[in-house]
C-alpha cells in the first residue's frame, strides 16, 4: 500500500545531504541511498528528484522525496532560489503519489522552503466539479536534534507561507473566468478576504462615486459594458506614518479591445487583464497578514472593455480626473486610461511618498522580455534599487526600462492634450509608461530621465514606478514552483518591497 505520508529533503550535487540528521530520522542508511542515486545517475542538480521509501518516526512506508539543491552556492539569492525550486519539486512529486501529509526539511532557509512548498501545492479548482485537496505541509529542521524549528525559523517559515498564499490568491483571482469575476464580484472577494485582518479598510466605490470624482477616462472605458464599474480602495495602517506607500493595479476583468476589437485567438486569456489589480490586492493581503509596520494604500479601477453601441469610439475624447483631455485613437489601449485616473486619485488624496502601478499593459513588453522579466519604468534610482533588491529576494525577476521625452512627444494630438497611443512605430511599452507619467504629478521633463537621477523632482511629488507585467502574467513552465498558467506575479516582490520600506 502506498503511504499517504512523505518527507522532502535536499541533497547537493556532491551527493551530501543538506541535513546531517537525515539518515537517522528517516531510518535509512545514507550509503544505501547514495548508492541508489549513483546507480540512477542522479546528479543532485536543481530540479532533480528521487522518491524512495523510509521508516520515518517508526512509521513504515513513508515516501522520501530527495531533491537536488545544485552547488553549495555562496550567492545568497541563488541559494534561496535553489531551495525554493527544489522544495517545490519534492512537494510536486509527493502530490503526484497521492501523499496527503508532507514534512519539509527547511534546508537552511525556512522562508524559501515555505514559498516553494505552498506555491507548488496550488491548483485552481474554483470552477471545477472535482475539488483538489492540498496536502498538509509541516516544516521540520533535520539539523536540530528534535527536528523542531527555532523561533526565528518558525517566523521565516510563516513569512514564506504568507508570501505564497498571497500569490496563490492572485493566481486564483486571475484564473477565474470573467463571468465569475466581474468588477462587482472582484470587489466582494477583496472585501471578504481582507476582512480577516486588522488595521485594514476596504472601500468599494461605484459609478456615481467615479462620476463625482470626474474620472472621465475610467468611465469612458466602462461605457461599453453592462457590468457596472467598481473602484476598490484599500487602506492599511500598520504605523503612524503620515504619508503612505501606494499601489495601483489595472483591473480590466475582461478585455475584448472595445471597438478596436482584438483577434479571437487567445482572447479567452483576457480574463486575466486584471492581473495587475490581483497582484496589488494580494500584496495588501500579505502586508496585513504579516502586520508590517508600514502605511500602505492600494487602488484598483475595475471594468470590462467591450464593444457596444455605447462604447467609446476611436477618435472620441475624454477628460481625466486631473483635467487633461485624451484622444482615444485605439480603444484597446484602455489600461493606461483607467490607471491614469487611479494614479491621479491616489496622488491627490494620499500624497504618497512612493507610487507603484502594476499592469498587464502592452504586447510590446511580451516581445521585449517574454515571461522571464517584468519591465520597470522609473526615474528614481533608489526606487529601482529597492524593487530590484526585493525581486532578487523573491526570485521574481525585473528589468529596468527607459523613460524618454521623445516617447511622450510621439503621443501628441491635434484635438486633445494627449493621445492614448504613439503615432510612431515601436517602443509601445515606453510610450505607455510616459503616458502614465503625465498623471502622477511628476513635472521633471529632462530628455533622458533615467540618466538624470531624478529621484525626487520636488518634495511635493512621489517617487513613481510603472511595472508592465504583460509577459510575466502567464507562464508555460510547469516545473519547480511554477505551474503553467497565470502566475500571480509580482505579488511576492511587492510584499517584500513593503517589508523593506517598513524598516
């Protein structure tokens, strides 16, 4: 009979276990296991796995997943990414064998092991008849005589679990079909999920509220749908800071392109055009769950973008909350429109020190960076450094992209203050970023912004970064802690950024 209990333990490429106590704990001879591994040409590379049977804590037939950790890396970030990946591989292997109770050796880093374990254990089943029951996962430290974790290790394991659980929630939001995740349902789901945490307030605003705030760009996108728009506002007060860190997420719950209709092939994936909004609310979940000592706010404008008799037409002009008029040359460039009003609102209302917007914004970003890196546009070197450091900690890669006044000039309009797309070929992601910059309150107009070290153009203006996640919203990989499908990125990086901002 196959056991429903299992253990995950790491081994390096020199076939030395990460834990000196593994053999006695599992009641197996280390030499025997190593001989088996050598016979199978097991190299201990990251991603390698081998499942055998041992007698752990006197219980027969416990399945032991031995996973490769690669080299004993001196680089901290490579090391924790190897642990994250290897742990996930082991958990996946045991789930495939119907194991329902899994112990995970923390392998020198409880935080990374927890992330790998819980990210690997996620399966979407919200709209399926057959429900997936995830295994119970328990951390152990085989370098401890009692196999128990220290207080620090326990805290780090719990931190990794919160990061993973939050990203898994973002995956769930993005994967749910658009008819089951309308703007209204999204708002209800956020209110329900965040109600379990303290010091957090969720406001879900309706169309009349947006009209009172003169959000003409946001409302112009929503005009084509019978589903009413919503505007989710989240306030977390974990400290007495006067000014918050602000996150803004694109929340297009289905994007058909409007009158500028998209091709039918692959349009089903446009249920995930609210991936930025999902990541932002999931990050707020993680911030609240960890009780981080930070003041943070998040805003997500929610709407569908559909063609209809009432939809915005190419050539129409709408006025944003900040008074700027925008000529809509392409209704499929709608994300920047709803973000523009949300950025204006969050800057005017909260006067934040930092604003980060996250959006599945441009196909050009998919071409540029694929599914590996999220593109970051920012004029602030310090903000870039903080986001880059956070991404290295989480293994959620980012790449800095350019801002340049030429991209803004390419969106000049004969009829309005600005057009919503560039009139020149290429650099679509950079043009979109410069469009958004017009709604943050930044007044610096240097030609090459990134080379001017424009950290804080004035005390009245926030540092700002735009994250284009059009490529990283989805992965085709089905290995390690990645499951093919929608990713929930960059949830963990945003939480880590907030954690570093709270110091």
